[in-house]
């Protein structure tokens, strides 16, 4: 089963993550704020790959494929 590590930060230095959560592919739904394009990019990640979904203004969000 595909497993991911999601990281969030609301500003400050980019790599100072404030929240971490282990998630599965089925967690990345439109109801959770992920577009269909986001879902496809997440699904296409291979182990060790990271996807930056930051808005570039005030919220930083990165998803890393663990397994």
C-alpha cells in the first residue's frame, strides 16, 4: 500500500515543518483539498520522491512517498 509523509508549515523558514502526518493514497481527496491534478501527481510519485504543493505565500506543504 502506498504510504506518504505529509509536512506543513505556515511560514517562517521553509524547512521548519510544524506538522507531519503519515497518509495513504486514499486520503488525498478533493474533500481534503487536493485537486484531481494533485491526486495524479501524488499517485505517480515513486519511493523517495517529493511533491511540493506549497502556495508560495503563506503555507508550505510537501508530500514524500515512503512506501
